[in-house]
């Protein structure tokens, strides 16, 4: 069949190419790039996004099928955003279809038509009701009279909401409708995520001199309506959020939209409450914690211009904000912005790319900049803005380092989470009716269960890790694949009954605080306790409202939260992450300590931080206790340059996995050999070796690290080698550009 037009379509499948389709007479008005279509694919149909259009039939000799239909009349992706997504697919060596569909609601992937909103029955007055009729209702049908009063002033109310008036509401409404007094109608209403209601800090009426200078620089860049990048380096409590909000207000006044990214949804409730309070209903939220219907409706609000500000996690960088003028990346250093599997893109870096493509301003804020971002500011790729002091001249918290080798000298005490110094400080804090945060970056009760006879720990059958004891559910769990088994009474290896629990986690710490301080109201914030929908919001509301005294948590508690009642922060095992086989281990430890320390003393009372560690003289811990980022940066940059690690060089991580270790190792060795032979002198290859996490979800993992002075050399090596590979069945190969996860 001859077609007057053909199109290239991106389908969400793990292949590196686009698919050609003809445009039949049924679509005589043509198709344009960015539209969502349904196309025949294999033995069924798939959704796809039109990437390119061309007049005339496909190239000679190419047999193509026709597009089935348009799913959405208007484009679902703008031309500029489509350009950004195609760039991302090329840069991150990702399948273009999967990359493009990252920008769309998950429901758009499915063959059934995705419709927005939910159907509800609404009630409204049919017109003005005479006083005589109102009197009659009041005497003879009091429920009908109450409903009429509720519907006064032209209100349209969901009938389900009127259930608070008790039984008989539906009958009373039917009677009112029969009298011609009320209209009952079916309407489509957007599914909105529940708006967080949290205590908000008082609005800052006048900015500090540093805040004003930073805002003036951002406003000047916004007025030019061209690309500009800023790194806002402000100590914790310095008022970065106020700068964000005023910059957004300026952007909206220019008729442009804004995107505000947070690294993970644990930060969303409090920040979203502040944004809603300042900016009203024109804010949409996008993150994985929403239902598919809520995400679709929030996406439509943005796409149709009913909302001009998007707040969300990593993928919200692709939100369909109209004419984006400002992209803000809060806590820009956070590794949660980088997706490690399948589509390994970095939301922070994509914010810079999208701002460049849109002629917008990108503003990255943090108290602990990543080494790469600070180096970019020093080299002039972005402009550094400093907020060196807290608002209202509040002092930074006093930080004390406690040597656990001396603080817990008795072997019996080693099982405790709290050393003597921290326990004493917590007692004083509770006596003063103040709040405390205890940070331990390990969830569960105990880290592993060991047999005292054969020395083996109970390990996951799918992953090369020990199972973690979770006492709340009486199970041993794998934190990678989710395997859960009852706690064994005897050793699975030798049958011995001499099983002992070692290590600690947030559950054990919470139990200890409750045991040692019986009157304390204690909350635990980790991915286990916040798994239920709404649990995170409830917990934050409770703690912010003063209904709890102590919050024990993982890194979810370290960043972004503004809790004026917190005067004590305890870091239970500060050196926990220093021993990981990752060149960023020192940087992450430094960042975590500084971030969680910054939760203390943000109100009117001074803060105190106690850092427990077995390595009290370690550089990362000492410099974090002094709040000395610049000195840490200088030393870390020197180490990175010596080893040609970012920002002194660029990295490509190639990870191979397969159910058979020999197959995985052989394929990794083949890839390493091909890169070495084809790119001799242009790149260096380390490995392959077993990944630190050598087995995950039943698959053996090997990896190699490719280093080069420029990213172009890395991408060139991957582009030349990948087409030559013929991986065996069930093998997976991940090319991760600019990797953050080295495990």
C-alpha cells in the first residue's frame, strides 16, 4: 500500500531504534511529532510517540504497516521536550522509546484509552428557592432543609461528601430533585493527591543580604529569558526555600512555568505544604507515590496549563510545564536523582539540559554540594551563590564527636545504640520538653543472624547478602529482592541451635529508646514504617506538631525537613558508610553528617549534635563536624585528580548479569577486551571483576569501569562496541554513563 506520509515512532521496548509506520487515509489530516499513537507491533498493538514525520511513502523496499489511530488529539510532548528526551537517550545509551515514555504518565503505556478524572455524582440547587418553600421544608423535612442550606450560594458538592449528614441523604436528594429544587448530575473530577497539612515556619518578610543578592542574580537571569545555571550553596537553615519560592513567583509573573525537584518523596510533604501555601492551586505534584489515576490527572493539569508549577521527584524533570522558565533542583547532591537500573539518567543533570533547551534558568541548591557541581561553579559552567549564615542570625548547632571505643568500653554495652554521652544529652532534651532526631542508616532490628558453631550467617538464596532481622514482623528479610523467611531456631547449615543476632538497625534503636526513656513518645521513619500510603505524611504531621519527642530514622530524616522543635541530633554510627567499595564513600558520609546535623537548632533554641563513631579522627567526620565544606572539597578534589575520577575524568560503568556466573563473567571479559582493542590509548578499562553485590535477584553480576578524559570518548567506545555484541539468552548488559551506584 502507498502512503502519503510516513512517521518514525518510539515504542517503549528495550531496543535502540525507532519504528517506521505509514499514515493511512483515515488520518488524512496528518500526524505531527509528539503525538501519542497506537500502532501494530508484533502480534498485538502498542502505544508509541511520533518522533519524526515525513511526506511521501517510506523508502523503497521497506514494507511497513499503518498507524492504527491517534490516542490523543494534541501532542503529549512538546517539540523542545522531545528534543531533550532524544538527547538523553543518546547520552545515556538508552532505548529511545523507554526514555521518551519516562516523560508520560504510566497509564499512557497501556492499550486501553487513558481517561482523566473520576466520575462522581454531584448535587446543586436548581435555582432560587422561595422562602415559603424553605419554611415548609424546615417543618416537614428537616434533612432536606439542611441539604438545601449546605448547597446554598451556588455550590456544587460531591454527593459522597454529604454522607456526613447521616442516613437518608440520597433519598432526601432524590426527593428534592423530584420537587425541582436540586439537580443531580454526573461529573468528571480530577483525582488530586491529598494536600499535606503541616505546621509551616513563619514567612520571612525581609531577606538577609545574602538571600537578596542571590535572588537579584536569579531575577536578572530570568529577565534575560536565556539559559543560566546557578549553584546556591547555603548552610542548613539559611533560607534556600524562601529564595526558591520568590524565584518561582517571579517566573510565574513573567507568564512562564516552573519545576521544583526534590530527591525523594520523603521530602515532598513539608515542601509541598509550603509551596501550596504560597502559590495556591496552580501547583501539581508528580512522584511514584501517587496512584496511576492521580499521576495522570496531575499531568493533564500541567499539560493543559491549569497548573504552572510541578513539584516532584526525579522524573518530574520532564513534566509538561508550559513555557518552563525555571527549574529548581533541591538537595542537588543527592544520589536519588540518579536512576541506577534500566534507564540510568540523572534528574539533576537533565534539569540543566532541559533548561538549556528551553532557554530557562536552572537553580541547584544544597548545603553540601557534590564535588562535581562545585567544580562546575569554580570553572564558570555555573554561577556560585552563597548563603553562609542561618536566617535570624541563628547559630549553627554545636557538634561533638564521641569515640565509641571509649564511650562503650564494656562489651555488654556494645549492643547499645546510644553511648553514655548521647543518652545523657537525650535525657536532658526530654526533660526540657524538646525534640530529638536519631540517625542510623540501617533499617531492621539486627544486621544478621550468625551460627556460633559453624560461623555462617543466614543468607539470601537470591542475593549475596545476609538477611536482616525485622523483629516487628518476626522475619529475616532481604533488602534487595524482598525475600522474607521466619527467624530460624536452628542453623540452616549445621543444625546448631546456637544462633545469635548481631548488629543493629532502626527497630532496635527505637526499642532501646523506649526502654531507657519510658515516657518518651518515639517514632521510627524508614522505608518499612512509611510503606503504607499516607504513613509518611501522618508521621511528619505528628512530629512537626509536637505529638512525638524522638524520631529515629534512616537517611529519610537527614535532609530538607524544617522542624523548629528539634534541638538534639544524634548520629549513631557515623562511619557506617566509609567502608563501602565506592570512591564517593567519603563524600557521602560527609554529606549525611552535615545534613542531619542541620536539622538541629532551626528554631529559637540552640542545637546540639552528637556524632558517635569508631573513627573519631577520620577526615570526613572531623570536617563535617566543623561544617567546613570548602576544606573537604579541596582535599577530595585532590584525591579525585590523582585517580582521574570525576570531576577530573569521566566514567562509564558496564554491568553484566546472568543466572550463570560463568556466562556473566565471560561476557564481561568479552566486552572489556573489545573496548581495549578498539579504543587503545583513548580510554582505560578497569576489570572486569565481580560486582561488590555479586549476586542480585538470582543473577550473577560482573562489571568493568571505563575511564576517559572526556565523555565523548566513552560514548564513542560504547557506540562502536555495542553493535558487535551478541549476548546469550537471558543476559543483561547495562551501560551506565556517569555512574553513581558502584555496588
